[in-house]
C-alpha cells in the first residue's frame, strides 16, 4: 500500500507550522536589524566589511535571542545557562565567524555595500535550518511537551 505523498508535508505543517512561522518572523526582524546595522557600519561609518559585520551580528543577536525565547518558543521562565543560553550563543558565534569570514573575503574581492550585504545574508541563510532544528529539538521546543498548533499565535 502506498502512503499519501501529502501526508508528510501535512504532518510537518501540523507539528511545526506555527513555530516555523514565528521563527521566520523573528528571522525577518533580525535580517532587517542586522542588515541595517551592517549597512550603517560599512557604508556610512566606513568600517571594513569584517569589522562592520562583527559589530552588526553582536548587536543584532540580543533582540534575536529575546524574540526567539519569548515569541517563538514562548518561554517565560528564567533561562538555563548550560541548556539554553550557551547553545544559543554558540550558534550566534558560529554565524558570526562564518559570516565574518565570508564578508571579509567578499569585501576584499568585490567591495561595495551590496556584496557585503549579500555575503552576510547568505552565510546566515545557510545556518537558518540548523538554528531552527537546534532551537526546537535541543533548547526550547521539545521541553514544552506539546505539539505546535499552526493556528496559535501564527496570525
């Protein structure tokens, strides 16, 4: 008997849809904040791409943490240093190092605001799925013991 090919996407949406929508919203906010800071530091202030990227990522990680914790995974209790804060910041620093390396290389080859912005965005896009999976399965998502409801808080 052949299973319905639409059953997996339907189950995936049922189990993760609302959380993915909230995570996507937080990601978009973080993209706007991070890219604005990167543009300001690189193109307005005149910092080299790698330095501008480090500052932008360091600053934009704080609202990303707060929004992820409170809006995406609805955690209101105090954070656990080892189980929550450390993995979040390890992933943030992985993104910082990857994006800074990519931005530094791209800036030295091409220069210009657009290439620096795209290099930063591409590096973080590559880590997006990894971050979601770690946040959901290691840090916050599975602790609640409840299935995500695509209709709750997703509107």
